[in-house]
C-alpha cells in the first residue's frame, strides 16, 4: 500500500511542477516525473507477492509468476513518453530561438 | 475476419514511410502518394459502411484465437459506429490533402507535411478501429504527436507557443488516460473493451467506478476540448495551417475525444444516471460558453475554433440525454432519437466546420490576413470561396435546407420529448447566437466595402482548393438526406443500436 501512496505522491509532485513552474524546461521535467509515476504504478499493478519472473519452467509447476502484461504496456508507454519528450524539447529549442527566453510569462502572444 | 480492417492502419503508415523516401528523389511524388493513400482509404471506408449491414466484424491481429472464451490477442473491431467515423476521417482527409496541394506550397519541407498527415490519419483510423483500451491509448498518441508537429508547421512565434500549450495539456491528458486504463486493468485483468464489460459486471463497487470514470472523462475530455478543458483548442486550431485546422477541428477532436467517450461510456461501463447528468451538464456548458467566447472574436480562425467547442457541446449533450434516459429505463425510443441527433450532428459538423476552415485558409492565402476588421468586399473577387462559406455558415447556424438544421432539430425535439425543456431552450438560443456570429463573419469578410478589381486585388484561389471547398459545400447539402428514414436506416440506426443495446457489443465480440 505504501508503494502506491508514494506513487501518487510522485504524481502530485509532477502536477505541482507543471502548474507552478515558469521555466519551459522545468515544465517538461515535471511532465516527465508525472509520466514516470504512472509507469511505476502500472508496473506495480502486475506484481504478485512472492512472484517470480514469468518465464515458464516445466520443472517447477507450482511457482507463482508475476503478470507480464503490465510490463509490456510500460515498455510501450516509455517509448511513447520518449517521443513526446523529444518533441517537446525540439519545440522548446525553437521557442528559445524565436523569443530568446524560456520564461513562460514572456511568451504570451495568444490571448482571448 | 474482414481483410479490409488492418489496411486502414497499414496503408497510411506505409504511405508516410514511402513519402519520406520517394519524396527525396522525385519532386511532387509526395502529393500524389498522399492523395492516392487517402483516396484508397476513402473508397474502402465506403465499402465497409455499405457492406457491414449492422454486423460487427473483428480482425484478430496475429491470429490469436480466444482461450476458453477469453480474448487474448489484439482485436480490431469494425462496427457501424466505427464505420461512420472512418468515412468522416478519410473523406475529410482526402479533401484536405487535395486542398494542401497549392496551400502547402508556400511552406518549405512539404515531404514532412504529407508524411505527418498520413501518420495522423493512421492514428485516427487506429483509435476508431481498436477493440482494446490500451491500443486506443497508443493510436491516440500517434495521432497526437503528429498533430503537435503539424500545429507547429509554420515555426513562427504563435505556432510554437500554441503547440507548447497543446503538448503540455495533451501530455497531461495522456497521463490521466493511462492511469484510468491501469485502474481498469487492475480490477478486470483484461484490456479488451467487450471483455472488461463482462468482467466488471454489474456488481462492481461505486467507489471504484466513479474515480475511474472521472479520470477517463477528464482525459478524453481534454482531447475533445469539452469546456473546462478547452484552453488549448483555440490556440492550436487557429495557429495550424488551414488544411490541418480542418483536420483537427473536423476530425481529430471527434475521433480522439467524442468517439472514445461514447464507446467507453456506452459499451464498456454500466450507464449510471449521475455520470450521465455530468456529461449532459458539461455538454450544455460547452455549448453555451463556447458560443459566448466566440462572439467577441475578430480573428476568423479563432472564431471558428470556439464554435467547434460549442458545436461539440451539442453532441455531448445529446449523448448525455440519451444516457440519462437509458439509465432511467424510460422512453428508450427518445434515447435513441437523442443519440441519433448527436451522431448526425457529429457527421454534419465534420462537413461544415472543415469547409469553414478551408474558406478561412483561402481568404488568408489571398489577402494574407485573418483579422476580420481589415478585410471585406471579397464577395465579388472570390465567388467560389464566398458562396461555399455562405453555405457552411448557414449549415452551422441551422438554416434549412442545410444539414445542420436537421441535426439540431432532432436534438431539440429529443430534448423536448425527454422533458429537458431547459436544455432545449439553451440549444435554440445557442443556435441563434451562432447565426449572429456567422452573419458578422459573412458581412465583414465578404461585403461591407467595395474593392475595385485591379491587378493587385485578391483573386480566386487555385483549382485544387476550389475543388475541395465545392465538394464539401455539396456534402453540406447532401448530408441532410440522412434525415430521410431510408438513408437513416442504413447509416445511423445500426450505430445507435450498438450504443443503446447494452449487451450487443459485448456478446458479439466475446462470442467470436
């Protein structure tokens, strides 16, 4: 239970960062923290107490395996997270070239 | 096993790949590859909607058959609701890509444009076809990442700012969706939508249901830009190049937002009255607030973007009314009518809102401005643009005989028959305010002042752009035929049956 709670705390840390930070880079980092708390949660779901890695061994029929599906899902989600982070970084570099700043308070052409 | 189903995802993915390789060596190959891919998809989407006749066909990726009746492979499901969405996506996609032939020539690196466009279409087709929630998430990200890149395609200050905002909110939405999915997997130990419904059953605790539903609703609501989550939409949709605005507003918010909300709330969760109430309230709120925000806008594309929020409100509200009536178990025929109105409006909105964005793009192409105050008198100079935008404006404000009138009428009639008089009144008022706002658009853009015809005055846009706009204008008229019972029975009724019959979707998929 304590692990799930810590996971949730990590998510909230990320959310707090996204909402309060003014630097584009720090917003991206906070978003990544949120992402990883979600991945951690997904990985925890598949864990079974005293479970072993899910490689079936016919010699030992009565061992408990952990659920492999969330692990596959986490791997997929990490790849997607990498793509979004890379995309955000590319946009931030472009923004820096145009505006010469990373402060979100000075990047506000769009209003209304 | 329907062999057409995987083609909807595989062909645009292959097209995106080929565009990048062949486009490097052959000039103009990119356009033709993109157009061929979308034309092919459009044709097979029509084949699939006519050949379906109310059945559900399933494609099991990799041929993994169910074990003891439990589906284990990846399922791609083509039912009547997905078929409608596929037709919308691929038709609007084809017309937008034809429009881009001359429009995108003003930008550099066209290869990337066509490649990303194909990727976005692949993602949306995938969302609509996938039968399990994790694949919905994956395809959602494919379409979202390519749309982030396409919004920033001009790499000017505004585009970059809009795309940053869009990406941060989009990333937040993805996280909410992923957490929702992991909660569902935790409880149900399966990802297949039909199987989840069977596994969760009717006696799952409310304390589990409500947080999960709220997580998924806020995640997909962010994608659909329902009102408390709408902040990114006006920026992103107005900054993108016009054919992309037409795709985002006309298709992406429906495929990635509304469609998934409908699918999950009708086919995966048990319909509860409080959730239905919440959905109806959010819909009515988006309808009213969206149009009020739109009325003060002077930038054409921002005005249109706010109207997208408002018109999507109609769809969400009518789906919500249908859900309330289904949850109460009274008047099932009124519930079907409300959902029919919502789906009909979804189809119509794709036609007229894409047309309006293409018109805005045509005006920007010739005059170089999006500010309504600094244009005017274009009616005589750009007759095709002017007349098609008149058609679209009438359609969106619900003037007969255009399609918007019939769908709004069905929604209002359903609201009255279900005794939601307040919602009916709001729907009528919003429609009137929409009319006022589009009168302003027509007057300031096309009339208001006289421009002498001269060498430098704006002239009509090139043929590919005119072709797309005229086709969509004709569609705006033709789509009103769906109101006729004969056509409705082919297109809308099977889709409504899948949504309203709580067991049909589950039994026909787990039974295969």
